[in-house]
């Protein structure tokens, strides 16, 4: 009896709530009416997209997959070759639909199974060619490409290259490129993303960079050169002002050059030399000493050791002593007649051979 009484009470409350909702829905154009109808649609599972799709025949599903795969194939081709998607007039009788529709039509002509179900032979609500769908496919390709890049990086250390420029609509945008060494020892550079920036100040760009890395599950702790990045961003605003001043100075000094070319040139060379501080010079000279051309003709152990001292977090006193011994052994081995290090063309070749011989792990 108690359970029956409870059921009757629940039924009365439910009926009252339903009547209240119907009463509150008011006119057809009212917000309450629209919400009520949407609630009814949500309750009716028979109207869901998933239920509707499952009701389709296998033939309809197969045709849909063929159309989708054809559109994806065309998008991938256009992306790989950097071609435009759409033209100004994409009507059926247009002779300049641009590449997406033209290639899709060509794809259908060459493959009868595709041609039977695409473009004008497809249902009007399932052609899979509208700009929004093209953009969705492009976004999906971008995500899969980024995923492949991150997998190739394999949670190793990486560096970044950042370039800021304006697009065709004069909106500021920033491109972020990651640089890393893969398992074969090859130096790889890949574009990770391009984002529009509303504020090009140093702090704003720094936030955008770290947000973009976070979006791709990249830890900033694996980023090499963070100190240099922060300093560069902090100096960015001042560099713009300095650049404008240097431009004015250059115009004035160009006139001086006409009057005394040789003296001006010597002064310019002296100023250029002064712009490289000791640390920068040591870094450049140290890297040059590792160039494998002509059997490491520029090899200089002292300069390489000085280069290593700029990275105390990786080379403490014990590791510096080990490095000194390893460099002596390495140069003897590298210059042997049958060594794999003979006839290398540059730093890229050196990195590959180091990885192949596993000397990078010793």
C-alpha cells in the first residue's frame, strides 16, 4: 500500500510539472516554448542522429563512406601541394571551380565507384563538399599530422623557431616550428601551428607560445633554450625601437659612404665585430670546430671545451674531464682511413653517423 501511494504521488507530481511546462511555454515564438520543444526532441531518441544513421541501409552507408574518402583524398592532395581549394564561382556550369571540385570530379571520372555517388549524383544533404566540411577535414588532417610529429619527437628535447608576420588580410600571425633530432640522428624541423595574434608584445607572444605547446601535450621542461627565448621576447619591444633608429642612422651613413667608401666600410666591419659578444663568438667558433668537412680540418679541442662550459647543467667538472678524454679518442677514430666519418658533408651527416654508430650514447 505504501509503495502504491508513493507511485501515485510521483505520477501526480510528474503530471503537474508537465502541465506547468506546457503552460509556461506560452506562444510559439517564446523562449519557453522553444525550450519545451527541444526537451521533447531530446526525450525522443528515435529522432537522434545516431538512430537515424543506424536506420540507413548498408548501401547508403557504403555510398557515404565512398564520398567521405574521396573528399579526404582530394583534401590531402591539395594540402600536400599547397593548392587553393575554392574559386569565386563554384556553380555546376562554371569553368573555374578551382581545385577541390575539379579534382573531385576528375577522381570520379577515373574511378567509376566514386563517380556514381559523388557531386550531382549524391543526395543534396550528403554531398560532403561544402566549405565547412572542407575545413573540418583540413583540421582533422592538421591534428593527425601534429600527432605524427609528436610521436616522432618521442618525448625528447626540442627547440623552437618563431616567426611573426602578417597574412594577406594584414592580420598579425605567428608560426611556430619545432626542431629536434630523431632516432636516426637527423635534424628535423616541422611546423607545429600558425595562430593569429592580437597583441604582439613580448608577454603576449610568450603566453601564446606556451599555450600552443601545451595544446600539443609538449612540456616546457623539454624545451631547450628557454632562457634565451625569454630574453629574446623581453628584448623584442625594445628591438623594434632600436631597428627604427638604426634605419634612420643607416640613411645618414649611406650618404657618408658616398664621400668616403673605404673608411666607412672599415668602420662598419669594426661595429659588426663589436656586436658579437664573447659568449656568442665562443658558441659560433665551438660549433665550427665540430664541422666534419675535410676530416674535421677545423677541429679545436680547446674551443669545444669552452663551448661545453656554457652548459653547466649538463657538464659538471667530472663530465668535463670525461669529455676531454673522449674528444682525444674521437678525433683519432674519426680520421682513420676506413672510418665512417670520412667524406661527411656537414653537421647533418655527422649527426646521422653518430646515431648509426651509437657514439652519441657513449
